[in-house]
C-alpha cells in the first residue's frame, strides 16, 4: 500500500527566501507525481506534474524534482512571496492501485 | 485543463438527513473521482465513477452511505446519506486528463 509523507508539516519563512518542500513515497512503482496548492477552505490547484520518466519540471518560480529510486520528490519555490502562503500537497499515482495517494501536506506561511 | 464546478459550495445539514453534491465538467471524461477531506486532514479517495457502470468504492466507503450517479461523460453526483457529525468534511470532485488530475472547488459540509 502506497504511503506518502511530507516534511515539514508547517513552515514559516520571510518574503524573498528560497525554500524546499519534501515529499516521500514508499512504493516506487509510480506513473507520476503531482504537486498541488490548496488555499484555506478551497479546492486544489495543480502546480506541476512529473512523469515517472522525468527528473524535474519547472513552472515560473516553481521547480519539482523526482527521484523514484529513493522514493522522494521536492518542490523548490524561489523568491517566496506572501501570495505563496497555502498548503502544498504532493500526490503519487501508483499503477498497481490505479489511484492517486495524497501526502499529509505542508502548510506554508510567507511573512512580510 | 478541465474546468470543474460543484454545487452546493457549502451546506449545513442536520444529522440523519442526506445531501446530494453535483459535479459538472466542461469536457467529456471517462473517469471522475470523489474525495473527502476531513478537517485538518489530507484527501482520501471515496470512489471512482465511470459512465455506464457501477462506481468502484475504496476500502471503508460503501454504496449505501455514499451512492454515486454518473449519467453521462460530463456529470456526476455524490450523495452523503444518513449524515452524522463525522461526515463534516470538504467533498471534492476530480477528473484526470492526460495523466494530470484536476479538482473542483469542493463542497464544505457541516453536519449538526
């Protein structure tokens, strides 16, 4: 059974800092890994999708990496802004289960 | 990317009653997914709904409690039956396109 863990659970940084969010998964037989953003009380916004054959994906200030062999993914946010404050979720799509398994989330606060 | 809408956006219901949540997608999709997010928790898959067949429920979720309809390729409903305060959650509809998963804005349900 796939298990996805995110560290840290919460993070507070001053505006302008670069930061890294971590995601680990137990079953390396994944098809892809997706990072989402969730604002309080809202739905999820897809940020980046990394296919199992890829090592990283970039979108603007965001860069996600994937290392299947070690069961890890990271989300790098450059030059953080207060508008980046949200909960960030990673989710692994596992072929054997044919479903998306979500991590526990990292709650990010970027302060002025 | 798919655009998903849900109705209602929120509701407050009395225990013992039922609520039906609607999910509409702006394009035809084969599979639609229903998730639950309990307060302070990550997302848990309730069931996968394919058009023209019975929904597939995850462990811990049963059809009598969460009946699902999928009458066509752009619409689905989830009913939360005989509600109790433990059913208070955000319920999210999701679809997958080219391996990437998209979510609706969610329905925030409070059971009193």
